C-alpha cells in the first residue's frame, strides 16, 4: 500500500520512490554484526543475520546504504533476470486481459537500480553485461502493460466494477484520477437519467388522474340528458 501526503492521490513521483525503498532486495555482506543473532533492528523490522558471504534480504534503502560504505554487494532481483523479463514480455503481449505478477514497486525499483550509485558503478555491478538488455526489457514490459491499461479504459461505458490484478503502484497512480473521475461522472449521469424517468412517470400519473376527474364530471350530465 502506497501512502501519500495526507492520504491524497495521486502520489508525487518522489513519494512513490520513497515508498519503494522499503521493498526487499538480496545482498551479500562482507561483515558481521556484534549483536545477538547478528541481526539489526530497524523501524521496519529486524533484518539479518549479517555474516560474511551469506545472502540476506534487506530493504532497498539499507542495501544502498551498506553498498555506499562498501559493506556488501547487491544481487539483481530474480524478476530482473533477462530471461524472466523476456518471458513476462511475451505473456503481456499475448494476453490482453491479464497482467503478469511483478513487484508492486517494480518500476521504482528498476529506476533506482539503474540510476543510483553511478559514481561507484552500481548498475554495472548488479547486472553486468546484461545491463543494457535488462533496461530495454523493463521499458518494453512497462509500455506493454500501460498500453493494455489505456486500451481497457477506452471500453468504459457506464459505472461498473473493474478488476485489474497485478497492477503496480506507479501504474495505479497514473490511471487512478482518470478512473475515479470517469466512474463519478457515469454515476452522476445515471442519477440524472433515473430522475428524468421518475419525473416523466409522475407527470403521466397526474394526467391520468385529471382525465378520470373530467370523465366523472361529464357522467352526471349525460345521465341528466338521458332522463329528459
């Protein structure tokens, strides 16, 4: 769940990237902590154990902090493997009605790993010779998913329940204002239409009552003329 300023949407890019730094990533420390169980207690939880050459999952912000101090190496996430991304791209293009499961903050995580620590060559360390290919695949996956989202929005014709599984935070943030605005407008149109129909029915009922009153007033006159 992404939290924005005072619970408002959409979030700013800075807020989205800040939230993404709590996503877990695997590092390989080159140190050990002199604490019980060699763990570190942070606001977000307890992480570790930190022991040399032993993989451990930590938040992205902690991984970057340790990397800048030359205390660890950062491993590329499994979902950012070039072969995996290539398969995801194929499935995204093949099925126009479903989205493949990816981390909720996959866009922000990829941007962070591609751009952070360039002075120390972090992207090259993490991805090696596959860096350019992984960049291209992430961009293609992102475009394929956004094209499907936009295509789906064009089919909205009335207020309805829409289910979109596996959307990422940045994708939701991009379409949420349009989506909510459209559904709100559809709801207003529906209320106006129901009000117009109700008014027509009420007007028709009054005319029917008037006609019955006129017929009742004319009936005695007809009977009187018949009696003469």
